[in-house]
């Protein structure tokens, strides 16, 4: 048991906020983190009615982030945080999604 705990990575980055905004047919998600992170830690994926953003090596500060009328759910996994961003009806995401580094987090 102690060996298994020693193998778990220490998660140092905290997702402190998430916002989502729709402009025409574009969806922009900003993820605020406790410290700067490289763009490679975020993996976006489009699902039915949701945009998933996986943030490697992070834990969420909250289970649900308020963003407009529809909340963004954060699910903690052993090696990443999964953010479930609801999409407005009729909005489709173009793939591949781009990930940019911001001073305070990421933009998808």
C-alpha cells in the first residue's frame, strides 16, 4: 500500500476558475490555474453537447465552476482534471481545437 502511494505523482497545479463564451460559432474556454502551465497539458475533445478539456497534473479548486447559465463541471481523476463544458444548442466545435498559454492559465 505504501509503495502505491509513493508512485502517485504530486499534483501541484490547481484549476482555480473556468469560463466559457460563445462568439458566433466559436467556443472559447479560459482555464485559470494557480501557476503558469504549458499548452501541452490541456487536451480538448468534443463530445455530444459537451466540450471536454483534460488538464494533466491538475486538481480543481471547485467541483462546479459558474459560467453563465450553464455550470462547468470539474471531475478529478488520478492524473488529470476533466472539465465538462456544456455547448449551446446548435453550436459545433471545429477540430482540431487550439490551446494557447496565458499568464494565468490556458485558452482553448
